[in-house]
């Protein structure tokens, strides 16, 4: 299947979003799960998976995942600076880790590569 990598990465993004929401609630960084908090967190992590899935950057695969995770996480994490640096750092670093793990899983476990995606 040609788009197997994209499907794997999107699934990883959804899983990362659910874990991120659970971690935010358990750590106290998310006081209540409103629709907008849930939607923006899930969407952000899904976008990490999407961009990893379609990207053709020619760099080390682990650096690739971490870099995309960092860039996409900045979109949401900048809002956390209003309440201090802790939430910003946690959300951004979680994005780096999720990007790293999504890329690791897609490349080494499922053995997909970016050359198979046609965009």
C-alpha cells in the first residue's frame, strides 16, 4: 500500500494526542477538558503525524521526527507562555518526543520510508 507510512504516522499522532491529554490532566496543566482544549491538542499531535508522514526531508530519521515535532508543537505551546514557562516546555518537549517516537515506529517497526509517498 503506497500510503502506508501516512496511515501509520496519523495513527501515531492520534495516540500521541490521547496520551498528551491524559498527561496534561494528570499533571495538572489542563484544569478541565473543554472541547477547545481537547480539539487543539488532538489536532496538533495529529498534524505532527501528518507532516512526518508526508515530509521528504533528507536528514537522519530520528532528527527528522524530533524537528517536525518541535516545529508543529510551537504552534500551540506559545500560548502557554502566558502562564509561565513550565507548560510551554512540557508541551514542546512532549511534541519533540512524540515526533521522535512516531518516526521511529514508522521507520523501524513498520519499515516504511518517505520515498513511497507520492505528493
